């Protein structure tokens, strides 16, 4: 099993290193999108920070 993991994690032409960059960036973008969508919905309801 350890040998299989070593082969999978070994250098595969760069695509695996690309995942180490793209996955966190994708997570960040999705979280930002969700946050903006939530803020837009709250402002449409009138429950934004200025409506205290």
C-alpha cells in the first residue's frame, strides 16, 4: 500500500503540483462567491449592516 501511495504522489509531469495551487485557490474563490451572495441577499432583505 505504501508503494502505491509513493507512486501516486511521485512527480507526474506537473499536474499534481498544479493541484496544490488550484485547489486552495478554487476553495477561496467559492467561499468568496458564497459570501458575496449571502451579503447581496441580506442587503436585498434590508438586513444589512446599515439597517441597525
